[in-house]
C-alpha cells in the first residue's frame, strides 16, 4: 500500500431487520418525526397541534 492510498472500509447494511417499519411517523403538518408510542399516548395528535 502506498503512502496516499486509503484503506477500503466495509459498509454496514443501512436497514436493520430487527427494527419495525412503523417505529416513527412523520407529521404531515410540521414534518417532525414522532415516535409511535408518543403519538398513541397523545391520541394520534402531533405535539405541534396542541
């Protein structure tokens, strides 16, 4: 390997199969990401609307 050669790094997969797809929800009004449990506790109402 030469002085100016960078070592190749292995990329990890971006999608983790252990996480559910519906963990976060994006608010259509403000665009914030809201955790699904917080959204259920607020009766499916975003905190920007409170």
